């Protein structure tokens, strides 16, 4: 049974001074089953906002139709309906009504809403005096109290402090577990992976992928990397040494896998003999932050001509996904000889099943009679277990 | 979440253009479902309007009174052939007129002020202009209380004819709602409307006997003059309040019919442009 059926919808916008109409969505179809959590990812301009607006009924499709079974609440820009001159309490009633709650329903839930938002002492202050964080928290608190069947979340998790975000995650998890259907549109890929059962990838107004969130996120990351502009590296003619080729080789020549060994080979071309040379390969998260780095360590003395640096990683701890790779060849003192940002993409395949950001190599033993303490342990098996 | 399992799950279909009948039926149903919002938005208007002003609710009376003083000074030489003083005569016309003018101007600007919200959440958009009409209606009732007090002070005794103002006001509300929806819908495509509106309202005021007696309208114009439902309603309102005259049924039926047709047409037009508020605004 599907709560949301999106049936070949297209949306055309007329843009002034542009003769061609612009299709924000074209022939998009998908379904979301009852109790399912669907993530939608895509670059800016891929049609996510239009899709949300169509699902909410804010705008109608040019072609096709959306069928909803159940009450849908969109949680798009929480607090959009606040009136600055009204107090927090009055705004709860106004915003609740805008979101489709009845007066009685709000009266019944106001205590819980206030508690969730944590704005208690400021409830009787006009919201124009609130900080932006308080604004958002109050808005979110109202939204999650909707008796809704289908919940639409758009980038809401990007707001609030850490503690509030954690609370939102818990609440969304609760809603999901209680059988609500959820659509989450976000650039927060970790949230998509954590909360969704399935994901869609939108590109240029079309659904290009539909499936397992992890696979969709990887496809999206790869697409994003490919779309990145080449940082440009200028002429290599004057450089005394250039990085020529970077290759990765997993276990037995296979792909890179979490928990497996990985060999990384960097071929270089030195035009003259050089002393104190350091080779560094950096791996970056999709966010652009440095994930980890491998280095040749102490400066090496090289002769003129081609050569190769081989890095051996006995056990790859990086989580599955895509990492952009930078290569730097420098002097021990820090002088850069060659610098190749984002010159390659490392795809790490799922190896050991892990949750979190990286694989923690470990061993585990369960002993039936621990020394010292008299704790009773039910296990009779005394063998040493290696946890996977 | 304490949703009982038996709660009916509404089915919604979002698709392009529907037939006018569907629009009306669905619209009425949605409005019923969102009645809490009508209430909340109307209360918001009232609270916000008077919250930060020193005189608060007195403004509901001060605004028409200012007009009374102004026009009283200008037109006091006009013979009204009435026993009541001219100021009271103007007051009785300005009270319903102020309702029209305030509704129309606040509803129109309110639509623009809520654009961000309109892009974020779905709710029946007509609630925005209608909440402004409802809020003005409160002002009207308040001002009417003062008007009745002034009338009895001036010597007219309250009579059953006052009940005649109920259908008059009901029809006036429908008519004003129709105008508000029409202008709200049109201003998406034509932004000049909001600029021209004060002028249009000024002109509109003089098409009805608000500040002058209808007797000064030239004879050749009289026939057309009374085609205007606003003129009929304001005149009937004044007669009911000051002269204890029951409104003519024929006039009421004419105005009510016109108001209903106007409301239907402008509602359909409004609903047609509803998505344009998001897509093009």
C-alpha cells in the first residue's frame, strides 16, 4: 500500500525574457509505501524544491498527478508562519492552524510543544525578540506535534544546536517507528542514510536513481565530484618533479574495501635529482574536509627519471563511499613541488559491515568466569570470538 | 502521537486544472477543514492591529470620526433634508464605507505580505484576504455601537428597523469579500493594482452616498447610480439606522444576487491564480 503515488508529474515554469519554457520536473514517478522513509537527494536546481511544493499542494503539476493517502504535513521552513508581534504562545496557535491543526488539538498539545521547544520562560514574549535558534525550535516543535500520516522534511535538521538536532533525530525516528510515512529532502547525506529506507536521486528534473540510500548517496557523491571544476594545475614544464599516475589496488587486485588491505601506487617523473622529497596522498570526505592522509614520511633522495612510490595500507578503516584524493609532492621543509588537488576519486566498497564513520579494528573475547568479579555470565561458549 | 487507528485518512489528489464545480466543492470543504485557521488569522489581525497602538480599539471609531469631521467641514452646506445633523448623516455612511475600504486595502497588501508563507505551506489561500475582511467586520461592529449611541443621543429612537441592518451587512460582507478576492487574484499579474488602489478606493467612495446625500446626484445619472450595489447598501444602512426605514426587499435581492455571482466568479479566478502566487510571484 502506497501513501504517496507520484504519477508522471512534470512542472513547467515560464520565465520572463526566456522564450523556452523551463521544466523543473519532467516525467517524475515514484511511490512511497506506508511507514516507509524516503530520502531525496540531488544537486541544487535538480527539482527538489519543486517536488516538495507539489507534494504539499503549494503548487500544481503541469502534467500528471500526485495521489496522497493520508494527511500530509510539510515541514519546509519552520516558523514561516510566525507573526513577529505575537507572543510565542499565540504563534503556536497561529502556526498550528496554518499547518492544519484544530484549535482543540493545539490546546491539548501546547504543553508538550512548549516542553519540546524549550522556550518555556519566553512563551509570553513576542517572537520578534527570539533568537533565530528559538524561532526554529518553536517551529519544529509545533510541526512534530502534528497528527500527520505523511511527514515531509526539508533541510530541517541543519538547524538548531547539537542537543536540539539530537532531539529532532529521536523524534523523527519515533515518528518513523510509529508507522508514519516520511519524505526527507536534504543535503545532509548522513541524515538520509540514517533515517531513510530508500532514496531517490534527482538530476535535472528527472529521477535518475531509486533504491538503497547508501547506493544513491554514492551515486550522488560521484556525480557531484564529476561536476566539480578541474582545479587547474598550470604548466608542469618547469616543475622539477610531477606526479604522473595514481592507482589503487585492493585485496588480490580487487576494489578497495573497508577492512581489507589497500595498496596505493604513485608514479612520478623527476626531471633532475632531488633531495628531501615527501609524497603525501590525502583523502577527503564528501564535505571537503580532510578524512585521512598517508605520507612517505622522512624526505627521500631521488634521482632524475621516472619512479614509483608504493603505500601499503594493511587494513583500510575508511567507511564505504567516495573520497576525493589530493596528491602533494613537497620538500621536507614544506616547499611544494607538485600539488594535485582532487586529482582522483577513491571508491571504497562495503567490506566489513560497520556503522559510523570508520572501521575500528578490534577483537573481542567473552569469558564465562571473569577473574575477580563474581558476575554470572550466561554464555557457556568460552571460545574467543572475533566480531565482524 | 496519539492518532487513533480509526481516524479517517483523507485522500488527496494534486493535479492540474479542475472543473469550476470541483473547485467550489473542494474549496468549501477545505475552508471547513481549516476553520481554525480562519479564526486564528482573524484574531492575529485584531491583536496585531491594536497591540502596539496607544489608543487601541478606539481607532476603530477614530478613523470614521476623522472622515466625519473632514467631510462635515467641507460639505456642511449641503442640505440633507433630514432632521438629523449632517455629521451624523456622514457618520452613518462612513461606518459601512470604512469597512469596505479597510477590508480591501488590508486584504490586498496582506496577500503580498504573506508571500513567503504561501510558498512554504499549503492552506486555502483565500483565508488570508478573508481574515482581513473578518477583522474589519469587528471594527465595523464596534463603530456601529458608537454610531447607534450617537444616533440616540441626537434624538432618534432605536427601532426594530435596526434589524434590517443585518441582511444589509451580510450582503455587504459577501460583496466586499468578492472584491478582495478579485483584487488579490489580479494583483499577481498586475502589480500596478496595489499602487492604484488608494485612488480607486477614493473614486469608489464617491460612487456611493457616503459623504453626500444621493439627492444631489443629477436626475439623468440616478438610474445608473442605483445600479451600484454599494450605493444601495450604504443608503439602506443609513436609512435603517437614522430613519428607522426597513430596507426594500427588491434592493436586497438584487444586491445579494449580484454579490453571490461576484463572489463565485472572483473565487474561481482566485483559485485559478492560486498556484501563480507561488510560481510567478
